[in-house]
C-alpha cells in the first residue's frame, strides 16, 4: 500500500539548480503555461487515442519523484524506472513513436526483451520508432530533476517529437518537477495536476473518503508531530475501549514503509491512559521499515506530518485495491481490481498482486472506488490512480474499508498494462473479469519482489537464457505465460519482477511458483 507523494516546492527547487548554478525560479510561473498545454489533451484523446493508425509521440519519463529518504527504503529503487517499460508495448501501434528517458542507459538485452513481446510487429520496425535517451547520472536526484538540469538533453527530447500537437508526456507521479518538464517540452501531461496532489496524501485520502461517503477506519488526519500522534492514540482508545492496535502513517510514506504500529496491550483505563501512551510511545512503536528508529521517525513526522487510524483486525484479512482512471474528457472509470500481496514483519509492505480481486468482495470495492473516482473527477483530477482497501471476513460476509488513495501509477499499474497490451483484451466491470477478443478469461499473479541473494550476479542476458531454456515466456497462441520486469535490478540486488498470466488464478500461481523454482535451481548451479 502506498500513496502519492506531493513533493514540496522547496524540496523540488533545491533539487534542481539551473546550468549556471543559480536556483530556479518559482514553480508558480509554470501554472498558467501548463493550464494552456493541458487544454490540448481532450481533442488529442478524441482524435488520436481511438485510432491505432494515428501518428503520435508518447514521451515516457518514469521518474519516482518521491521523498528521497523514504525511497532509500526500497531495494533497487533506481531500477524502478524500468517498471514503465510496459509502455514500450505502445509500439504495437504502427505509427506511434515512444521516447523513453532514464537516469542511466538501459541494457540492450532488456530493451530487446520488451520489443520481442510486441504482437504482430517486426522488432526492426518497432526499434525505428523508439528513442532511448539517458542522463548518464546514477545520483539519487529524481530523473525529472536530472533532465531539467540538462538543456542539451531537453533539446534531444524535443527533437524526437515529430509533432507536439500529437504528443503527450506520461510519468510515474506528477509533481511540480513534471509540470515544469511538460512546459519545457511544450506538450501536455497525462497525469494529475500537482496542485491537486494533496487528494492522494494520507490525510487527503481520508478527507476524500469522507466526502465520497466511503467507509474508512476511525482516525485523525493532518497531525503535525508526535505530540498530536499521542493525543490521537489516546482518543482512539477512549472511543473504542477494545481497540488492540493503531497505525501511525507518515503523510508521504509509500509501499507501507512509512507506517508504524502501536499496540495497546497493558494500557490502563481512565486518566492514566494519556500519561501511559506518552511514556510508551518511544519504545512501543513497531516500524514497518526495518532500520527505522524513534529519533529519525519523530523528526520525519515533524517534517511531513501524517495520520493515526485504527488498525483493522480480523481472523481473515485481505488487502484489495481498485485501479481507476479519469480520462481527459473528465469521465471516471474502474480499470481493474487486485488483491495485494503484502509482506514484511508487520504484513504491510507491498510485494505484488493477484488479478482480479476475489469475487466475494470485488463488486463492493468497485462501487466504493467509483464513488471516490466521481469525487476526484469533480475536483479536476486526471489520469490513473488506485484506491486501497482492507477487507475483513465478518461471519459469512466481507466488510471493506478504504485506507488510502495512490494518486499516481502504482504497483498494480504495469502488470495490468502488460496484460492489456499482450492480449488486446478488456476488463468488464460488470463481471469483474478480463477477457481477450476471443472471449478467453485471463488472470495473473505479479510480484515486484521476486528475489534471493543467490540471484545476484545474474545479468539480463543470463536471465533471458534461463527463460528461453526453460520455456519461461509468454505464449501468444495460448495467451498465457511469464514476463519479467525490473530486470536491471537482478545482478546487483538479486531482485526482479514478474507477471504470470493464466486462464485462472490457480494457473497464474502455478506459473509463478514454477518461475521461482527454475530461478532458484539455475542460480544455485
């Protein structure tokens, strides 16, 4: 579970000096120009998107413009720019050009791997319509900041755009940096205006749920420091005397890494509760991030703020999510449902997902997410976003509560895009199922954290050899099989991602377990 990070103007400004070394001017200067550019999206969406033979250019900037300290908790974070390589599948459209920009050059084997997946398009034809550009910069600065600090690279991107009126930019998440880049390139951004980014923070999510009439855990938002946290923990326990645990969340935490759990076991009743919470807070908080400390977490909370809410308990608990979109015409829709696979000591760290979500609650969470999407559309939000839920089995029925909005592309975005691009199928919200044009059902089991220390040292070429020799590939005829992503993280971190597609959940999971078994065997040879 993760949330959109609304990078502050100050943080973004400090991250990006101009070529002369002076700090850049205020991001406020971009707003008017950006608003004019965004007016192009509606006619572009009407004219180009429905026509697979239309000429267009898509500029992909897969920058994780997130809080740097929180990002360091993500193993192999620099390679997460590869998650949007699924956008290369747009090259199946014969007159579409893709410009893909990265911090460091992509290994040729990785690019070839994706191009070979294109259905019905010669690799040579797709390669001519692909422009790969790199900053050649491995620093921890965000990719977008690196691009903006390189005028010659900006000029190369502009030169690769044949017609700015038939072009748009897409990104992982939209901050003032991405807005500035769109203005510099002179093309619209298919993503939410950064000025609306607060709707996707932890506090903003709770406020949107309240406006949309969607159930969510009891709690408090817009907390400023850990003194506010202590007050909230006390009040929650007084409201619900049987409450066992509460969760504290950093406003800009993501993948669950900014969360901490507070347990009430041993808590006294009455007036003594307040003093007990304050005394216990420094030692009783259990952080999701393994290397987190009280001193650092307290300082980070004072900088970001955050929320406190009840920890949803139950004998059987699931963590589904719904992926939605508001298109350039302002129309909201549900794209997919997933059951998220969570791990870590606290069970709150995103590991992967299963598609579609269980039929026992998928309709209910879709309906709730659609109310959220309607509310966000009325606010002017644009693009893809996810709504995370916690679903608990109560007797014979499921009770679902919304917990946060990810106002960006997320961990469930690229697996679904791969499925769409590979099969040319569609998701039916009425039945909560995905079917190919021939009516064949598709499910998948996807992970961003397929890894083991023994995988370290395996290069992209090694992985492709292993995949070919063991038939770990996607079969276009049967519309089933295995694809890989995060391939660049394999050699250094022993980590990669996979999307395993099958006709049923069981088939998809079998593909996944076979993939793990093959990699384990080959890595230990």
